[in-house]
């Protein structure tokens, strides 16, 4: 009988011990674990939302970059066209100036040829007069 009382008393003490451990140890640990899991879930959702936001911002930046690259290409093409137009205008002006100078030089050359022809004709006349004097 005494053994039965001992077993019952051990069972009662074990029940009290389990109740005390549950109240003092297991429930606070469960609460801490639940709080940590809750924080982890909140941080995971925050990370996910920030990742989505970063993805959207990245997409927006990439789109803006593509738009800016397209705009830069258009500006470059326009500047090239303007440069070609300016170059063509300068080449045209230079050709016109060269043509005018060439014509002026040709006119001057024609005048010099006529002057040389006149001088040559005069000198031939003088030479022929001298030749006549010498041979006649």
C-alpha cells in the first residue's frame, strides 16, 4: 500500500512539476518562439514588398534609360545632319569662292596674254625693221 501511495505522490509531484514547467518554462518559450515567427513573417513580407518595389523601380529606371538612349540617338542623328548641312554649305561657298578666284585669274591671264601678244607684235615689228635696215 505504501508503494501505491508513493506512486500516487510521485504522479502528483510529476503533475505539479509539469504544470510548473509549463507555466514557467514552456509557455514563455512558446510565446518567444511565436513572437520570433511573427517577426520573421513580418520581415519576410516587408522584404517581399521591398523586393517588388525595387523590381518596379528597376523596371522604371530601365525604361527611362532606354528612352534616354533613344533620345540621345535622335539628338546625335540631328547633330550629324546639321553638321553635314553646315559642311555642305561651307564646301559650296568654298567652291564658289574658288570659281570666282579662278575666273579672276583666267581674266587676268587673258589680259596678260593680250599684253604679251601686243608687246610681241611690237617687238616683231621693231625686229623686222632692224632686219630690213641690216639687209637693205
